[in-house]
């Protein structure tokens, strides 16, 4: 793929930033939804199997809305399916925390709690965007994220208050994931440009509130807050973990085998 295609250089000014913004939000939702869908048929019990599948569907539906908007801004005539399934790994802009393998159930719930704790206030702010399409998508997604956060928070408390094994696993999951979270608060140049006109949200300004909320949950669960000695980022620049390519190979296999299929 050319640099123009990967970075939207064919879009003039504000449209370029808006295209990348919608694309990145779509990538976050699609990749996380794909990961959550891996629990279908594998969750600890039937009710949770259905619940995780529904959360995955919420994420994928959210991705579809962002991709449809991005497709309208795309100067190359690609549709939502092409944006979702016909790009290489370096062209995806999702946060790294979204692409990590599901691990055990505690790992999935710890990640979900971290992401949900960010998503709900972020989407509520984004619902006030001056871009009507972005605002409408965010308003719908915020309603879903309220339920997602309730679920993930309750599971953190249940696992922490369960057996010695479940407690050790949820603590280990937070320790392993904590360094991926600072990336959620990094602003791209495009987001910063859109912030001036009220389209995007100041992610950096949300970090302190997120940390307070997460530490409050950890304290209630009598878990230790990780020290945060390391951080990793790069997803917004197309730099991903070794897991990303394998995820895309599975997710894109049908569309690449039979191009033109629609959601």
C-alpha cells in the first residue's frame, strides 16, 4: 500500500484529520470486538458466553458506524468493508491494548475494565462533538459502554473476592496490562487539530480521572495498583505487537478469499 493510502494524504486539510480520527476509533472497536468474539463458545458459563458475544457485537457495530463515516471521507472510494478487512497491519490505528490475546477470563475482564473506564467518559464527551456524525455515533456507543463498564467492574470485584487462584489471576492481569494504558491518553496531531474546532476530545486531560477511577476499583477489590514502571505505545502510528498480524489473518480471511462480501 502507498503512503497516501495508509495516511489519507489524498484528503485535504480537515477532512484528512477527520478521516484518520474516524478510522482509528473504528479500528479500536473492531479489533477489540474481534478479540471478545473469541470467547463465543468458550466462556466459563452460558450466560457469560452470551454476554461477551453481545459486548463484541456492540463493538463491531460501533466500528461499522465509524468506518461508514470514514468511507464517506475517503478520497479513494473504499467502503466500510474494505476499510475493515482489506488493509495491512501497518495501516491499522488501533490502540495496542485492544489487540492483545484474550488470555484467561481474568485477563479479559481486567482489560475490559480498563478500556470501559476510559470509554464511558470519553464517549460522553465525544457525544458533544461539533461534528454531528461523530456526536451521534458517540452518543449511541456511550449507552452501550455504560453497561459494559458495569459488567467489567463487577467481574473485577467477583474475581478478586473469589478463590485464591482467581484473585492471583486478576492481580496478574492488571500488572501485565497497566503499561498499555497510557497510550489511551496520547493525542495524535490530527486529534489535536480537530480539538480546536470542538470535534475531538482532549484525551490527555482525562488521564488523572481515569487513574482515580481505576485505583478506586482496585482499592474496593483490595488489589494493588500497579506501579507503572513501563509503558508501550505505537498503535496509532501503525506499530503493533506480534499478535496483530495473526488476528488480521483470521479476521480478514473470508473477505480476502471472496472479495466484495458485505456485513
